[in-house]
C-alpha cells in the first residue's frame, strides 16, 4: 500500500492549529502581559427596575501610540539585524510591495547614518527580490551615498550597468558626482576615464563635468593635464564659468604655478566673468602658499577697490601668512581689525593666530587672553599644538602656574583630546621647578585619560618622563612609576635611565623580586644596565636574608660587564658563609679572585678552613692554587695548624704535600706539627712520605719522632721504607746522591 504524503506546510505530529503570522511590526512588539479580568456589569442609577445591566467599558485593544514612518521601521530593522532571508521575509511582511517613497526613505536614512553598505544591500534586495523598479531619482540618491563612503566600484557599476538595464540613461550630474568622488579618493586616472567615456554614453559635457575633472586632477598636482583639458574645453565651445576659473586658480596655486594662476585670473576678467570673494580668497591663499606676502597684500587691498567685501576667510588667510612669516605684529593688527568690523572669529582664525602668540614669550598674555576668548565663544581648536606651544612657552619662561591654568582650560573644550606631549612638557617643567607633587598629579591625569596608549598618540620625550619617574622611585611610589613606564614600553620606549630608576626604587623599598623582573626585561631588550642598580639589588636581597638570591644578582651584575666592589663581594660571601653555604661562598670567592679583587682575604681564609673541615679537600686546594696564581698567598701555616688542632690530620697532610710539591713558604715547625699529628693518629705511611719530602727539601725534624716512625714501619712490615728512611737520616743531605734521593721519593 502506497504511503500517503502529508502536505509539506503541515508538521507531521502537530495537533494544534498554527497561529496566524503577524502582519506588522506593532504586532511583533505587542505586550505579552496577562489580560485583566472583566469587571462586573453595572446598572445605572436612573435605570428602570428590571433593566438589564449595561456592558462594562472595555479598554481599547491597542492603546494609542505615536505612528512611526514605515521607512524608519525598516531602517531600524536592517541596522540591528544581520542580513538574512528571515530579515527579508520580515520586510515583506511589513510591506508586501516596496514603493518609491519607502525605498528612497530607507536609502536616505542609511546614507545619513553613514551606512552606505546597508543602503546598497537594501537597494539590491528591493529591485532583485521585491519587484521594485528604480527610477532616476533612486539612482540620484544611491550613487552619491556610495561615492561619499569611497564605495566607488559599486557606484560605477550602478551608473554604467544597472541604470541602463532599467532604461535609465546616466546623466551628467550623476557622472560629475562620481568623477568628483574619484578625485577626493586621489584616483584621478579613473576620473579622467569616466570623463572621456561620457561622449560614448551620449552624455554632453558641460562646465559641470569639466569642473569636476579639473578639480580631480589638480588636487594631485597634474597641472599639465589640466591645461590640456581646459584647452579642449575651449575648443569644444564650452564656456568656462566662475567655478571653472576658481578651480584653475586653486589648482595652479596648489602647484605653486603663480604665473599660470595670475594668467587665468586675467583671462577671467577678459571673458567677462566677474570675480567674487571666493576667487580673490583663492588667489590670496595661492600667494600666501607661495610665500609672497607682498603680492598677497596687494590682492587683499585690491578687494575693497573692486567692490568685494573682505570676509573672515580673507583675514584668516592673511593672518596665517603673516604668522608663518614671523610677522606677528601685522597678524595681530588684522585680528584686531576683524573684531572692529564685527567679522566672525572662527576656530580657523584662532588656529592661524595662536602659533605666533604662543611661540613668543613677550606675547604670552595675549595668547592667554585669546584662549579665554575661545572658551567664551565655545570654539574648539582643531590644532592640538596650540595649547602645547603655549604651555611650552610658559614653562620655558618659568610661569608654571600659568602653564597649569592653560592646561586646565584646554581640558574644558568639548571633543578636544589633549596632546600627550603637553602632559610631558608640563611634567618636565614642574619637576625642574621643584613642584614634583604637581607633576605627579599631572601624571595621574594622563594615566586616567588613557591617551598615552592610543596608537596615534606621539611618544613622550625622555626629558619629560624621566624626572617624574625618578621622583616617584625616590619617594616610595615605584609601583606607580612602573605602571606609567609600562605604558611607555608598549609604545616601544627602552630608556636606560628609567629602567635603572625602577630597579633602584624597588630595591630601596625592599621588593627585590620586582627589581629582578625589571632587570630581566632589560636583558631581553638588550638595554645597558647601571652598576649602582645591580649593587642595590644585591643589598636588597641581603637585607631580606636571601643570600642565594643575592649571589644570583651578583652573578648577573658580572654577566652585564660590571665589577662589584670588594665590600659587595665580602657582604655576599659572609652572608653565604654564615648561612652554612660554604661551597657557594667558595664559588663567589673564586669569581672575586678571577676578577682581580685581592681584598677580603680574612673571609677567604675562613672559607678555605671551612672547606677543609667539611672534607672538600680538592676544592679547597684548588682555591689555594688560584689564590697563589693571582698573587694573594694564603697563610698556609695558620691553615695547617688549625687543621691539626681540629683533628683534621689527613686534610692537613694533603695540604702539606701540596705545599711541599710546589715549594710554598711554610715553616718546618709547622710540618713538625703535621708529622706529630700523623704519629699520634698512627698514619705511618703518610708520615713516612711527608718526612721523606721534608728531608729531601733539607728540612730539620725531630729525631725522636723519626726514630719512632722507623720503629712503627718495621713493626708494620715496611722494612724497605724503614731502611730508606734510615739512610736518608744518616746521610748528610747536601752530599746525598741523586740515586738515594730518587729512591726516597719513590718509596
């Protein structure tokens, strides 16, 4: 039996009817609170007896609310949700058919919100899947929106491909807007391609498109190409307008081709085009850019004679030129004239004037008054260097209070980020003036703002941060100094002085572990270290009674090429010795001697004796040999006597043999004590060997001891050694033959 297929739109196990889909966004956003109980029916007081009660007054199903335009609803949806098929279905539910007002409203809203990507996505959805047919007005909205956000390839495809597919021929304003966008994006070659393509598209070229392409190529300095296009414009019979001449003057002035700019200005008058204020301001700016203030002043004065009212732009250009030429007097005079004429003082006016006032110590009062004027007018300077220059000048002049006041005012301007270098100059000046606490307050503000970590923020100078870091480290605030310097390290700062200040600060505060971490960072970054910092680190470990770490710090100091002082060597050796780390102290002693430090021999003697007492004979003898090779002979007599008195006979015998083999200056009386100790301990053969060496060297020993030794040798079965010793003792040492000497030594 064939299985009967159920309809695809019904679920297989569903028993409940599907709820109807909402038809509007209001339905999707409806309240889900439970319904209130229906109130009981009431009977009016004047109703006749037996009358039926009137139905209760029910609240409206949907309370009245402010109606939201449909395009704003759609824009709200596409801005907050990812673009998916589900979103497209939601838009279709809101409006099954997309009409022109809705599409235009969404595109305009997205463009105003700087979301040209959403405008393009919605536009494509509208004509591809929603049945919308765009017209010329639609393309007039979408193309400039894309061009303003540098989405030039998309805009070009819409103009050249999509518009013709809907029977909408591209027009000149649309092409001119796209050409201008390519010019702003610094792609003049594409602008020229579009311009040359216009005749093939059947679009006549007028002054509008010529002006757009001229500006696009002149902004990149291609004045030769601009000349050719201008000549082609004249050849085609297109009359240049005011905007054309203004563009040419601006472009030639940008390239500092003042002869060409003046020629265009003359041609403009010859063709009957009357220059306006923009023309004169453009020519004025060109002369200022070229550095010819005399010619600029002539144009400035000529404006009044030609009936052109000089505006704020004219004055701003001249003020900027005078300030750049270090003629501040003339700039201040023009600024005063602007105020007398009632012209608007803008951010650009103050930005042009302030550098001249800030760099001159004699005009600091005028600069501060200008800052007050800006604050009263609520003008925010776009140039951060204005306050930086003024603070620098005040600090140089020694007016630290004035610098602090200007700095505080700079923070009052809205949307103005203070240059981190301003903080640096202020900290440097305050530290130099003895106001280090105020410098710390400025540092706290800088770290709180977080502007130092911005990728675009400049790096502070070493002269700005080193004084405050040194002050903090010297006054128990090394952690704050380290937090500040770690922010500088993220900007690539590897300052030797700052690193060493941190090490000294942590060491003085009794936190050598933190200092050691800083030292490790310096090692990784190959930053030179300071011997004083190393010494303080070693002392800090010693004060914490951590001699092993102190020894590590001492080794690090020598690895960095610094020679510790004799006192530092002595401190570390004594700490290790007193802590029972004799062999570690011995290694420090070895390093000290190898470095040529011959002081502290009293500590070295204690270490040698302790090594012998603990049975580290080979190591002790090696240290003795090292000392002798470096010219610091230890007191072997004292060592041998001490070992014998402490019943370390074999250690004394090995040391004595070592001294005899190398002809060290040891008294024979000391050797007698060693022999006596060997006799007492019944060390017959070692005593015999040592006695032979002593006699070979011509030494004089106790005869009774020798006789007792021979008796011991005979009793223990060493008859041959006893005979040899007897011959050595019997013969006169100076006439002893070489053969007998060799026999004695061999025995």
